[in-house]
C-alpha cells in the first residue's frame, strides 16, 4: 500500500509552506505524489538529512548483527557484553524518546505489518490449546516477541529508501563477516561445512540466498564506486559461503532468485543481467569443485534420497506427512507455536514405541509451511502465506518513485522469494531473518512514498497535521503524525 499526503488547507500560491511558486500541485503531482519537477528547498534538506547515520540507525544495525548474524557468538570476547540486550534496550529507548510511537502509526497501516500482527495473535491464541502450553508460552515470550519487537523498531524507524538501504547494507556486511569466520574456522566434512555457529549448513544456505539480492542492489549503476566494489567482493564471499554450505535447498533457492532477477531486476540492462547470471553459474562451478557438483547431482535423482517417501521415517517427506496429519487433527489451533517436536513425541503413531523403551527422534518439521500449518492450524497457514504474498508483491504507486526505491523493492522481493523456496526445506517460519526483511520492507513502503516536502514539514511541526491519506482502496481524512527528527 502506498500513501500520499495533501495539506488540509492548500497554501497560497507563491511558495508558502515550502511549495514552489507554481503551487502545491507542482510539488505533489496530480494525485499527491512527488512530481518529477524541481523539488522545493525543504525537500532537498530532507533528502540530505536522510543520508546521514543516526544513533537509531546504529542501534538497529546492532539488532540485525546480533539477532540474525550472531556476532556475539562468532567472537567470544563479545559474549559477556550482552549486545543483543543492549541493542534492544538502546533501540527501544531511542525509539520512545524520538517520538517513535507517532511513526508506528504510519507503519502499522502497511499490510505487511498487519499480517505479521495477525500471525502473532494466532500464535498467542494457540497457547491454551497447545500440547505443552508452558513451553509454547515461553517461546513466544522469550523468543518471538523479541523478534517481533526488532521488526517493529526497524519498520517504524526507517526514513524511506535511505534508511532501508543502510539496513540492507548492514545485513550484507553481517553475511560477509559470518561467512569469512565460519569458512576460516570450521572444516569441510562430506563436502560441506559442519558444526557452525548457531546455524547449521542448510540454515546458512537460506540466509545467504536471501542476502545475495541485497548485495546485487548495491552494484546498481549510479551507486558510489567504493560501494559497488565492496558489494562485488561481498557477493563473491556470499557465493563462496553458499557453495561451502553444500545446501541443496540453498542451490534451488539461488536458481529461483537468479531467474527472478534476470526477468525483473530492470535496474540493469538485459545483457548485463544475462552476463551476471552466466558469471554466477561459472563461479559456482569453479568454487564448488567436484564435491559440490556431486552433492548437487543428487537433485537430479530425488527418489534415491533418504528424504523420499518411505525411505526413512526421519526423512523430510515422512515428517511432512505427519505434519499434515497434525494439521488435520487440530485444524483450527494446531499443536502450538514451536510445538511440532512435542507432537512428534506424543501424537504420532511412532510415539507409542517409547513405552517399550525404543528411542524416538522428536523431529522438527523441516518445512516452514508445514510448520505454520501444523503448529497454528489452517488459519495460521493462511496468515503465513498471506504475509509472504504481501511482502513479495510490490505495491502499485500512483506516481513516480525514486529509482533507488524501486530497485530496493525488487531486491527485497527477490529475498522473500528466496526465503519461500529455501524455507520449504527448513523449519524457519519465525526466523529472525524473515522478520528483519519484513521490517525493512515496511519501513521502505511506509515512508518512501510520502512526499519529501510533507515529511520535512512534519519533522518541524509540533503537532500532527490533518491531511488527506490515500491508499489503494480509497482514502479519507486522517491524522498523519509528525516524523520526529533524527536522533
């Protein structure tokens, strides 16, 4: 959804309130979006300030580096500092002190944020009906609420494409650091990295597939030379990390993302996109070597894999079948958020063997969609699918948008697509990675479409201004709160 703001009482012609002499329509265009014409002085000032790092940007960067990329676990010297807690407290304090609740009123209008709230509500509603209510409650309180808070802080604190680009850059930097550390520290076993920090090799594949489009975003024409050079190096490290992970799901996700960007990432010419795709395939073959090629060849013969139906009770397809059974048995509430493993040990037919002293693996769902359906029922699965759909689908804009904004939207859509493909093989329905992407998407969409002149005027206003707010389903008069100044 995109929004445009009109002053309640149009200023007089002649440049009042930051409008050019031609009147407000020249600044906002026919339907309230910024026109392609000369921007007023206030818009230029707002644009310049949007490029500066603030204390809040630093706090949000710390959240991404600790929640997603686990820098406190990568470097043991950082662990006693409790960086994740410090980042959460610092970002929350700056958010409240800087008038963040007013910004939240804008962010919460976004469909992506509303679907995320709906999923949280469904998780809470699942607690009384869960197989193990205490464990589910603790998971929501001690884990997911923190992830949701991180998403909210990101969503309501970014100022359009500038802030979203900075957080995307932090995310790419975190991926590069993580890859360099695990590649240098951990051995290759069976053609893939093993015993990694916090994540396993398949999780790493998902993380890197979802990050690569953001690295490509910084390679776009017009970006500063040193940024493009660092992004090129970062993309190379990410590809190397993906190869070393040996993740077959990651490779499938990478191919899907590459095809999407080949067709839709129009910031580059078609020849450049095709050339980049060929270079990427060549890099995979070169970096992977014989072990990687042998691992990927198994994708051509899926029925020979232990994950194929009937090959092993711990194989993915057998686990998925049991997950669908839990969903059918509890269609409205599921077994409780993060309660799949409990169902494996109590509801499955195989659970009866435990009474005879036979060991039983309490498996994870190994599929984010089965996870959402089995743990939250059909309503939860529907909400989860809706969340991914609205995050992937780019909103329609009634007027021109900044080129950087459009390119970043495409990159984020590619990241969500990569998550959907790789998440089909992983239990990552509530992943911090996903909620980081959702926060950036909400922040980008909520504020980038607001005309710069209106944003600058709102930053200097002491009280909310009554404006006309339009979305894709019509509009009406409402209060758009002032955007607080940079902290």
